[in-house]
C-alpha cells in the first residue's frame, strides 16, 4: 500500500530525527555514513563526500531536513541531473527505498505507536484515513482504531473517533476495537468506547466470543456488569477436573440457579502466577462439562468459569481449580502395572484350576490324548502351553518376591502355600 503525501512527509521526518543523533537539526557527514551503513549500503570516502555535496544544497557542509526531504521525495535516482545514473546513484536510491520501508509512518503505524500528534496531522490532511483498512498480508483489515485500542492509546482513540471512525467497525475476524481493548485489559479505552456507543454484543466469527467473553480483567468486567443495570448472576460452583491422560483434562462445574442463563465461558491459565488467562470456549448454558485436549505433557493448568445471563450480564469468575497432566513416565508405569496385574491374575486362575483336578482324572485324560509332535500342544484349559508357561513364570516370580520379603523379616515361609503372597488387590497404584 503506497503512502499518501502527508504519510511520506511523516516518514521522512521520522527517519531524519532518528539519524540526527545530536539533535542539531542537521545531518553531518558522520551521521550520513551511519545512515547509509545502517540501511545496508556502502560508500567509499570519496563517494560519501560526493553525496554530501549533492544533498547539501546551501553548501554549509551539513544536510538539513528540507534538503533530506528533497532527496527522499525525488522520483528520479539521477542526483546530479546529468542524465546518467551510475553505481553511486543507484546505491543512494536503494538506501532511500530501504529507509522509506523501515521508517514508514502511515495512519495504522502511527495509531499502533500512539503517535497522536502524527495521527492528528494525517487526519487534518485527509480525514478519510481514519476509515482505511490495513490490507497488508498480516493487517487483517484492521482500522487505525483497532490498533490504538489494542495498544491502549486512549488519546489516539479519541482523535480517531472525533474524525468519524465507527466504534463498532469489525476487522476480517469479526473483532471490534472494544473486543481488542477488553481482551488486552485496556480499561480507559473500554470506558471511552462504551461512552461512544460501542456494542458489547458483537461477536467474532470463529468462536462467537464477545468482548465480555474474552475479558479477563476484573476492573473491566465491572464496567460491563454495570451496563446491565442489575446485579450479575452468581458464578458457577463445584468445579472438578478429571485427568484423562497425558494431554487431556475434563472440566465440569455446577450452574447457579438463574432462569435466563445463556452461556458459560471457560478460561485457562498456564502462567505460574495465574495472572494471564485465555478464553478457551463458550458453551450453551445446558452444558456443564468440557474436555480440553492437545495439552502439554506434565504441565499444571488453572481453570475458571463464568456464566452469562440474558438480563443481568456476566457473572464474576468462579474460584480457580488446578490440574496437572500426566507425564509419559507415569503413563508407562500405570500401564505396566495394569498388565502385570492381569497376567498374575490369569496365572493364579490357571494354576489353581490345575491343582484342584483329581490326579487320577488328570492321568486318565493324559492317556486318552497323547499329542503327536505335529499337533499343537494345549494346556488343560485349552490355552496355548506357551501362554500357560508365561503366566506361570510370572506367578512364580511374584511368589519369590513374597518369600524374600517375609524371609528378611525372619518369618517362616510355607512352600506349600503357593499363593500366600498374591491377591487380586496386590498391584501398584
């Protein structure tokens, strides 16, 4: 997006002020060298002296702002006017272009920086600049008021509103200046926008969040609550969490007893102090549970919930509840413990069933069926012999640990009581 004439003048002024290091109102040869090198150029000593001669129109050995502006406003790279553009002049042209990009001052940049005097000068030149949108790749169709509100520049916002910009203008995401100011806890700007008729009901497009939904500052929430004219609803209670894995937490809560509740707003904080909150979701009032996935492993999270009422505005947030996702190590130990328990239980059942069978009956069955080498070898209960051997070995290892444990205490172990040290409840937590 090209600069208008006034924006170019502001850009030139910003660049000149930056390189006038001693504040003398002029740029000398030392300051000019720094400018050229800082903007990616290189001139020999002879070329640098030639540059001063060409730019210094009054011949006093320095370059004042009007002479500097004449160079940067020139549409031609032919500085000496001889009709020939050499290497030196092409270098000076590249430096000028680089400087105009680095020190660019348009209405959006000035609003972002809070340069109210610059904004006012630009608007005096062209009041329509207040309504222009940022069409650069990451501009998101923001207006200058979006940028000033986000940054909390109250006087800049006032100048833009006075110039006729709408307080309810939305960017490409559906966010208004009020939305951004509330999100960033810019209380003075929120007050100013509300005084000029900012609509709290306008929602952004992706999550349907309003300015109230994304507000995390208690002082700003009081401003919104005052708009309803009545007491806000009480906050949700009985927050509970369930850690469902290393990256999943399920949050639940109880709604207050109010007739016209419309939504619940859930916020999360990963900050150690709990001062930085982010709105996660906005759900219908009928829902009292939310599963949050794709979280970090072994990380502490804080959650809180507020409710919205159609007639009384938004409640304060609930008390905070803290939960931590599991680490991979905890998950692995838990899974290994569960597998061990199942194997030992299976071993116990198989071996106990084998011991209970009469010896004669077992012998008779063995005589009836003498498997050939080609046949699969099966255990008595139909399981593969290999599986029986595995679980039997696991049970034996468990018994050995039990014998060792009791023998270290000086107790006598009964070898016939094969299952004395195992029960279905004997497992790692």
